[in-house]
C-alpha cells in the first residue's frame, strides 16, 4: 500500500470537515431544545408552588397570585374540544377507511391536509365569525370550536390509517360470524385500532395545549373562576402571553412559571404518546 | 409518526350495508364526514364573507398599498406582506441549511446510539409551544441580538442597508431566528425520512467507485432526494408564514417597510393577533379578516405544493 496521494488526502480532509459541519448542525438543532428547556426550568420552576397553581391572578402591584383559573380553563376548553373532535374525527376516519376510493374521499383527504396547514390564527378568525360575532360576546366554547378544528386533521388521518392497518381477515372473520358491518367496525376493528388513535389524540391535545393565537379573540381571558363555557374564560397559554408582554417584573416571572407548566404538560403528553405507540407496536409484533 | 402497515391492502368492502343497523351506521358515518367537509369549506366561506367589505372598499390595491392607518380607515397590506416574507425567508434560510445538514448527519453518518437521542431531541423541539418560544425570544434572544449578534453583524456587514440603523433587539432578524428554531424540526424530520428512503444501491455504487462518505452523501444521495427535501422546506415555510404568537412577541409590531433587518416590523398573522380585539370600526375588522384570508390562501397553496413534492419521493401517507 502506498501512501494516499495529495488529492485523496485533500478529499478526505474535506469529507472530515463536512462531517463535522453536519454534526455541528445536528448539535445546534438538538442543543436549541436543551437551551430553551434549561431557561424555562431555571426561570420558571422557582415560582411554581401550591398558591401559583390554585389561586386567582392578583391585580397589578400586588405580589403573589396564581394561574389556577387558567389551568382550569385550559382543561375545560380542551375537554370540550376533545368531546367534539373525537366523534367527528373517528367518523371521518371510518368513512375514509371503509369507503375510501373515488374522487369524493380523495377530495376529503386533500381538504384534511389543507386544514392541517391552515394557520391557527385563521381558524381563530373562523371561530370568531361563527360563534363570537353573532352572539356578540367572547366565549370559552368558541375557543373549543377552534381547538376542535386544530385537532381534527391529525385525528382523521390517523384513525383512517389505524383502521386500515387492522388486517382485512379480522373484519372478514367478524362478518363471517354474522356480525353486521356496524358491530364488526365498532366492536372488532376499532378496539384493535385504539392504541394508534389514542396516540394521535394525545398528540392533538399536546398541540392545542400550547396554542395561543386563536384564544385572543375567542376565550379572551378572565380574572375569575369561570366555569361556564358560554362566558370568556382564562387560559394558561393566554396568561403566559399577557404576562410576558407586560412591563411588570412580577408578571414576567409568572410568565416563566406558566411556560414551565405548559412545557411540562406538552412534554408529558408527547412522551406519553410515544410510549403508547411503542407499546402498541410491540403488541402487534408478538 | 403513525403506523403504516398494510397500507397497500386497502380496506375492501366485503359486505354491503343492507340491514337497518348498517344503514343507520353508514348514514352517521356519511353525516360526520359531510360535517367535517362542511367545516373546512365554511372556514373559507366565512373568511371571504368577513373580508368582503374590505375587498369591496379597497379592491386589489389592498395588496400593494402600504399605509395602515385605522384612524383614517386607509388599509394596505404591503408592510405586513413584506414582514411575513422577510421573516419567513430568514427562517427558512437558516433552518433549511441547519436542518438539511442535520438530516444528512442523522441518516448517513450518526451511529445508532447518537442518531436516536438526537432525533428525539430535535423532534421534541417541534412540541414546544409557540408562546414559550416567544417568551424565550423576548427575554433571552432579543437582548442577545441587541448586544451581541446585531453589533457583530453591523461591524462586518454594516455597509449594506440590510444591517444598518439602530438595533432594537426586537425586529425582523430576531423573528426570523425564532422562526428558524420553530421549523428546523420539520425540515430535519422529513428530510431525514426522504434521505433514508433513497435506495442503498445508490450509496453502495457510489462508495464502490471510491467516493468518500461525504461525497456519497452530498453528491449522490442529496441530489436524489432533492425534490423531497425541497418539499420539506416548502412545508416548513408554510408553518413559518402563519406562525403568530412567537412572532408577535419579538417582531416589534410596527407597520413599516424598512430595509434594515434590525428594524421592527409586522407580519400578516401578528397584526391580526395584536389589533383584532381592539379594532373598532367594521371596515377595520374586515381589513384584518382580509389579511387572514390572504394568509389562508397562501398557506393552502404552499401546503398543497409541498405535499405533492414530498409524496412524489416518499410515497403518500
């Protein structure tokens, strides 16, 4: 073996440099998450305590106070959105899986993909136009409606794929035993597809938990323990936004604490979804 | 993300829906799907209806007029379109480079023990809420731009109009950097999948001809994955165009067109977020909704384009 020529050495050096550049880029992207997480934890965790989780916001100038009503509002609004989105998403998914050929289902798939790319602020305008402007007041329900629209595309596409991935023989077996299509779908096919659908639901909930833009002119925010979905309601993400852009250091500190809660919720949901999916996959293999 | 086993075996209709129960079931399924379609069509129709007064009052010149004056009810979208385009361009330029390089590394260079956790972290970056990016951008990134990045850029490139003028911290550049962070997971994840879908034969042939691994990755694999990666970038661009809260918090919110990237600006989404609840006259609200309509139409076009490109390489679903 002779020593590498100058040309080869140059090419190898170049390859080494390129590899390092690629490594650096991957490290930058992954490092960005760690940096942001680090800031939120360091700045936010200190202000999180029982009072912060359970109390109402205090007026400007009075120390303390919490985001209890925002946490409650987030749960109510997302709960309502889930109640509306799951049946609608499932039905559309079932339709696409069972009757899914031809121009109409294709158009529906395209519409669903279109919806997944529509900016959340435009969906907020839609919720405003159909539920806020005609009633002349902001409401938590209009926020749930906007969240439902944001959750639907993921639910529709995932439930379609999950139902399709149930082996054809399972359905045929159920039908051969004399079951109706309804029973075969609802009692045999859907339970098999359930882990994937729940995974998608968790991801959809994670997505809307941190969503803020459509809330500005739907839920609007509130200073009280609001439980009626027909009224304006406090939401955690909205409180973080309002506090962050306020000039008061006390509020800004609470914004970091609220951001910490949001990130915690979103990470738990995302990791839970991953874990469920992995378990489901393992279940399929064995 | 989702299991795609058996996607080739489309679910056939093995029995007809004849019994009363099945007919009812089919009717409900049809009804639900119809409602879903109706919602999406309704979204478009409502945006058009809401912006109709503004469309009638200002006509097409809405798009190229640059005054945004609620007091005299003169509205033009140009400053916001400019801000949206510039911030998204900065975002995709940064995220495109970093994301594609990261994807190359993850797909072809990283050992398994490194690739898995790195992909995991990058994908989690996509889960961070927009408002948290905004908070971080406002209190960490924008002071950093004001005191470090900005002065440095001005020192080196200050002779160009792009980097001239006072550095506020909030502005086009800061918003662009935040957008880059938000869309880099999209670029990386899809590009990595597209690159991984390129057949092994190409890689082996290239290596057999004596290329270095880097030459294989950049001169054989990347060109083969070009269309899909471009699609990933367009999809990410779509996200950047419509991103609202984070941008609203760091862009400075001023409806002006200035050449300097340090200047405060506005985007289509951030002006809606900022002014909608304070808009008093109906023409003002209508003008804001028309901005939303523009955003909607652009995002639909961009997304449709991106999906076609990604599908052409990776296959649908």
